[in-house]
């Protein structure tokens, strides 16, 4: 999971620097942020359930 999150963050950074911030790009970036947030939440829940 760490690798996927880092890769998504890397892709997001690349997209921000290479593309103008159009509405479509903003939507894609929002989806990436949502996916990262969801993954982090799932990790927290998993850790809580393991205790």
C-alpha cells in the first residue's frame, strides 16, 4: 500500500507541474486525494481492529 500511495503522490505532483489546472484536472486530483484519504482511513481502522 505504501508503494501505491507514494506512486499516486508522485503522479499528482507531476500532473500539477506539467498541466494547467483545468476543471478536469482538479476533478482528477480530487479523486486521487479521496483515494489516498480512503486508504489511510482503512489502515487506521485495520490497526484499531487488530488491537
